[in-house]
C-alpha cells in the first residue's frame, strides 16, 4: 500500500512523484518537473524549507539536500509546504507513492503553510478555487474505490464549507502537523525518537509534570535501545564486508557466507567533474566509495564524477538484470571480482534512473523474453515504476529483489 500526495494549486492538483536524497552539502535542494532537469521557481524556497535554521526537513528527517519531482508547475507561494512535509514523512517510512495510484492505495491532497517553530498549519489564499479545481478529481477517485482525503488548514474550514456542498465527505482540517499524521496510516514497528518528544510533550498540560518525567524516561530508554540495535547491526554488516586493497576491493568479495550481508554499490569516483568521455581522468585520483541500500534504494551519484560502478550482491545471487526507467535495453550484468558490472554511457542529457533485479535463481530465456516484452510495453506507456515492475514479476512468477538507483546530471 502506498500513499499518494497531491498539492492543491490554482491550476489544479500537482502530484509529488518522488523524493530523492542527494545528501550533499554542496548541492542545493531542488524541485523539478516530471523527472527532467527543469527546476521550478519554488526551488529556492524549498531549499530554505529543508535546511536547518530556516527550515524543518533536515531537522526531522536528516540528510543534507533533496530533489523533489512533481507532475506540474508550482510557481509561487508557500501552500506546498504541508504536502511536501507529509511527502517526506511518507518517504521516510517507504510509503510515498508516485502519483499514479493502484488498487489499495490511499490518496491525500494538501494545501497549507507550516509555521517552522511550532509546526502549526497556517491558512492560505485562493482556497475556494483550489478546492473547486480538485473536487472533480476527488469524486473520480472515490468512484474508483480509492480512499481519498483533502486536508486543509482549520482556519479555512468556513470558506470551504460555504463554497462546497460535499465538504464533509471529502475534507479534513488540521491545526498542526500532528493532526495530519493522525489521519495517515499507522506506521508500525517504527520509532522516530527526535519527533516523539515533540509529539508527546506538545499536548501535555503544565500540571502533568510527573507524566512528563515518565515519558522522558521512556524516550531515553527508547533512544538507548535504538542505539543498541544500530550498533549491533553495524557490527554484523562490517563483519560481512570485505577489506579494500589499493584499488578498492579484494578478489574474494563473495567468500563471505553471512546471511545478513547488505547489498551495496561500489563506485569509483574522482574529486573533480570532467566530461565522461575523457577516460584518462579516471586513471588517477580515483576513490572507491561504498553506497549501502536503504529501503532497496541507493543514494544518487554525480554522473560526471563517476568512473566505474559495481553492484555487490549476496553470494547466492545468480543473475542481475539492469534496465532504465525511461527506456532502453534490458541487460544481464556480468559478474567481476568487484561485483556485477554496471555499464553506463559516456554522456547523459538527463538523469538516469534505473532498476537492478537481483535473482537467486536465474530465469529461463523464454521467461526473460516475456519479462522484456512486458517492460517494453510499460516503457511505451511511460508507466515503468516500482509498482509496475513488481506486478510484472508477480504475474510471471519471477522471484527477484528490486533495487533502484539514479545517476544525476545536475
């Protein structure tokens, strides 16, 4: 189940398609249109919304910088802030959809500005116009069986009720971010320690001092428990990794038999960005970097600094299939001592978003031909996504783990 986030604008609903962690302090956060290099006018405002001091995203979700892709233009104002914050929250929990809902998904539309200090939701302009433009889409989604809600600042409730007869059926109000999170699906087995203190203490009364002390102790115990788990997990991962030689990796990469091996990308990068066609620049001053997956995604890489790239998978991996989201050839990767060799072109005009399918049991040529045919159909319809790839694998009874990565052109 995924939750799809739409921003209500004076031009209609705009979907949040993806949030990519760039995590580079030298790169500003940016909002782009439909996966292209076209940045939107709100990019500078979004950068300030992310960074510590002026913003809130780094403080609540970590990371240095982000790229958000949206389906349409958002050219001014701050009413996108509530939707973007919730999109980051859902992304943090691997629940964010791509704006193309499937059966069982939930749809949320937002408008509202956030007060950074107290996380309250502030009213916005043109609320009636935004709601009227959104209403036909809401009705259509509801008729298709989707759980759909429009969340707006509580201060705008009267104006919305006055102009929309179906207000009670589709709309909810929020005083603050906590109200919005309460509407979202429950996140199980997760502990957001840095937010939990705010979420709990915000609604405590001053005379409940004893309860506050108890809660503070529980939070402290939770923090210690999380550190304990992270420490032991790190130890297990470190023990399952090979040691670098002077070129970056030892030949016995796959000799490790530990079951908790964590896949990673091994990238050979340079400090300076040159044209990728100048391969002599890769002969010296190349640094090997390991990039571990998080929720089956790898952190993006700067394409112009990239010389070589390998996918280090668990020992039982017998086949790895590569294909790009935007189209192109479906490739069986070759295994080298550093890992499965990921080939890429000399030059890129746009970001390269691609998938890696890791298979413990290789598939037959006949089944691979069926898979390629299904992927090519999806590419023609511009519908290649994690959800669509998962559906194809399920239909063809192919047992594979899907990993995603993006080479950024900036």
